[in-house]
C-alpha cells in the first residue's frame, strides 16, 4: 500500500510536471512570438530610419545645390550692379559732354548773333557812308559847276 501511495504521488507529480512543461512550452512559444514581433518592429523602425537618413541626405544635397546656385545668382547680381554703375558713370559723362556741346552751341549762337548784329551795323554804316559819299560827290559836282 505504501508503494501505491508513492506511485500515485509520482503519477500526480508526473502529470503536474507534464502540465507545467506544457505551460512552459506555451510561455516559451509566446515569448518567441513576442521576440519575433519585436524583431519585426525593430526592422521596420530601422528601415524607416534608413529612409529618413536618405531623405535627409537628399535634402542636404538639394540645399547645397541651392546654396551654390544662390552664390551664382549673387555673383551675377554683383556683376549687374557693377555694370549698372559703369553705365550710370558713362551716362553722366555723356550728359556732361552734351551739356558742354549745348554750352558751346549757345556760345556759337551768341557769337553768330553778335556777328550778325555787327554785320548789320557795318552794313548800316556802309549805307550811311555811301549816302555821305553821294552827298559829298553831289556837293563836289556843285562846287565844280560854280
């Protein structure tokens, strides 16, 4: 009878051990599934991180290209500014030249008016002289006839 109790206890222990082993297997399986899900999640996060790194690289390259283009634009703007300054200087010089030409033309016009006035006065003087010569000639004729 003692062996029967011991055998029964051993059977009960074996059954409990089998049940516990099954529970442990189920727990291990659950842990393995969770590990697989975590690994999958980690892989997805890593893939997303790689995509973000690539996107950041492309953005950095685009910004570098934009900066390079802006430097070129800045240089061209500087060239245009310098050309505009040169053009303004040339326009100012041309304006000075035009002003000098206008002054010279005005002086020439004044000189021409003065010459015309002098010529008119000379013509008037010649006319008066001719009249005086005629009068003297007429007087001389009268004096000879007397």
